[in-house]
C-alpha cells in the first residue's frame, strides 16, 4: 500500500507541499458510498481507474496525506494523519498503524519547530493523529510553537461533553484524549466557528455535515485560489454526483449541501479543489456542466521547491 512521496506546487506567493504517507486500495465503492449506484463507477471508469478505483478488485483508492503551506514568513500544516502506533480498536488499519509523517515533514524541510499553525479540518482519527507525540508516557503537541485551529462544533461533539449526543464511536474518545485534549492542556488550541482568518492568505470556513464542525481552508494568493476540503469530497464521483455521501458522514443531507456550495464556488473562482484523500495527482479544478459539475485540469504537483 505504501506510496510515500513529497510534491510541490506554487500558488501565487505560497508554496504548497503535498506529503503523502501512503496510497492504496481501501473499501469497495458500495461500502464507502452506500447510496451511489455501481453504474456510476462504470460510467466514469475512464478517469477513475487506476488512481481512484481498482476495477478488478472493486476497491476505492485513497491517499493519507497532509498539506503544508508556506508564505508570508509563516508555515501552516493542514491535517496530521493517524499518528503512530495509536490505540484505535475497531478502526481497522488505523489501530496500531505505522506512520512516519514527522520524518517526511523533515525531509520536506518542515521541522516541527518551524510550524506556526496546524489546521484540523475536522476531528476524525485520520486528521489529528500527529497533533501530538508521546514524550515519556505523556502526550504533548508535536508542533511546539504552533497554534492549533480546531472547529468548535467538533470539539464539543468529540470532547467530554459530547455536545451532539450521537455518531461517536468508542475509539473516538481515545482519539480526543491523546490527540486533542493535550493540545488544549498545553494552551496551544484556538476554537473557532463560522469563519476564521488565519493569515494574509488563508481563511477557514465551516462546511458541516461530514462532522458537526467539518470545515474547509481557502487559500488566496495573487490570482491563484485553492480550497482544502478535508473529507467533504472523498472521491471524484462526488464531484459529478455530489448527492452521494461517504459512510463516515454523520449528517449526509447537510454534507451534500455543504459539498454543492463548496464545489459551486470552486468552479466559479477556478479554484484548485484539494481533498484530503484523493489519490493520483491529488487535486484538481472543477467545472460547471449543465446543472452540475465535471472534472477540470489536475494539479501540477512535482518535485522541487514549487
């Protein structure tokens, strides 16, 4: 499954670094997208195979990756993967999984001490794991000088108050206790809701549905635009058919409304759509097509310094 790599692209005055921990076959489409008909995959097989669907195995293809933004003298990390050797019972490959994200960031020239902001688009297991590291039996922030930007609605849901009262798995408590609560204790967290301006080139915006606080991060630099959408879109089939949700959406109808709104703005602004788990090139432009959307050009990530 491993497909570790580091890639770069420049958007305006911002360098975007894609750090891929692994990419490979995941769940069958029928399991991952329970409302999507099998014919949808066959209809679009030409561009789904092999980067997003392994047809012979009938498995979706996903990537586990983080994004680094460097510009204006600041460094931002968006989402931090699953962590290393974490206790995640019932969470399949995430239980005691192996990870070397911090080492990969170092190889990309991004030591933990250099990070100014960590953005958690939402608080699922595979987006917060490297928020912390084990320091002699105590979980402490991996990025010692960073402010961690956490959606307040997700913190209320996954934290001790369990503010929304449903949709929380038993292992979610462990995720919160080892990957989120220590950041609060260290005084490095900032809870936000609605919209939040991070710096001159990045703004956070609520896009609920996948989780109560699911969010996107909008980059604007020069004439370039990008939107980092986390798990709002798991597969390109959700661009051409945004009504279909993933099996991990807590509120599918609300997620579909958020997805349509974000896709529409991305198409109108010709913004690069950057999902959390796309394989292949990882990001693409979206185009309007009739009353819906279609795929535009894929991102030109490559080696080098952007």
